[in-house]
C-alpha cells in the first residue's frame, strides 16, 4: 500500500500553488481523510483539484502524489 503523510501533501500543495481556493476546514478534512485512508490517493487528488485553480488534471495530481508516496 502506498501512503503519504500530510506534511508531504501540504508541501506539494504549497510548491505547486494548489488548494488555494479551499478553506482551513476543507484542508483539515482532506488531511483527516488521508490519515484514515492513505491508500486512496485518487480521492485526495480530487479534493486538491476541487479546491484549486490549476491547469493540472486530477490524474496529474494523483500521479504526483503517487511519486511522492514512493519516496516516503
């Protein structure tokens, strides 16, 4: 199972200017979901995408997260 910690997701979002449209409550909910379901990176990617103004697709975000999870 590939997993990724919340600080890595946070750093990824900051570096890529993602999750800029989400509230603190949504941010915390995404982290809580990731803690409970670390194997569901697709769902985390959707949450990031929904709260972002980005040209990245959900698939690109998910692939980025999977790459980061390999190094975790």
